[in-house]
C-alpha cells in the first residue's frame, strides 16, 4: 500500500475537537511506539465505540510518483513490483506528520490537510528505515531534527522545519554507520529497518545484518550525538576479549 489516509470524525464538532488536540504537543505521537515505554496507545478519547461509525476520509496522500500508478491486474511482474508497500508509523509533532516513503524519500505533511511541506530525496537510490523515522526536539542552538537510518547503512539527520540535511551532523547530514561494525569485511549488508530510539540527547540504533553466511558485520547497539552524529558508545552484542561473557 502506498497511500496515507487520515480519518476524521463525521460530526463537525468532534472534528474541531480533534484539530484542537493535534495542536497540543502533549497529544502528539513523537516516537515510533508513541512514548518511551512504547505503549503504542494514544490517550485521545474523541474517537470511540459510540462515534466510530460516523468517520469519513478527510484526505489521501499518494506516496507513489505519478509514473508508478497502479498497474492493471494483467500487467507483468515488473510493473506490479513498481508498487511498493509502506510499513511506516508516521510521527506527529505540532501538527506535522513525518514519515518515509518506499520510494527513496522522507516527507513532512500538514496533518490537517495532507499537503506536503517538504520532501528529502535519499542519495544513491537508498530507502529510509521502512517502519518510520525518529524525532529529536533539539536544544539551545540546534534545531529539531528528523533522524533515520538507510538501506545502505547511513544515519541521516534532517532539519525538521525545512527537510534540509542538518548542519554539523556528520558530512552533509549523513554518518556512515558501517565503520566499527564491519569486522574488516567489505561489501557488507548493514542497514536499519526500524527507526532509531531517542533518549534525551542520545540517538540509539540497532542493526539489520545478514542471516548467512555466519561471518559478517556486528549487530551492535550504539548511541550517537543527535547534534553532531558523533558515536557516543557501543555495546558489543558478542562480547570482545576482556568483556563479561566472552
């Protein structure tokens, strides 16, 4: 599926309540699982079992470029594969939705109308983490950032307001995540399929590594500075010499 749908209540008064709630940061969805405990639960009560039958579609945003319109059922395999599914859970912060598309980009949308605010095209034909992105609110002197991993092993930070590569983060907003986990191998498979987790001023990443052959990159959990992209710490999932469990 490559469409993003937003459903709002049919009753106009209820719709007004939802829009007001969206403007309140306490009712945002600022991380993949909603909160630090990954409850995946919203406290909003405007939509419930008594009024859910009155919902109607408010807007639709098509992620797929026009050139990849839905092919006919009789179309060949190549044509059908151009339609890619989305697995993302969008973030919402201050009325703006942030999400990756399966078409090599990350976008920001106006949550009330579905209008695109900005789009960032990922270099080298790579895709962002298929399940979503992370949001860091910034701090004094550093703007809020949208942060995600890519299918070719980079950690990317964007200015949340403009969608431009974040200043002072790695090189042009990108940090190569492969050094430090490659184990001296070349042409390794290393990526992120899930969004990073943000804890205070630390961006925490996992990894996608190969299932075979058995010799490959490490899947270490690491912490990064969201302002500079500097590696702060690394937990060796397979203990090194001198570490507990080696």
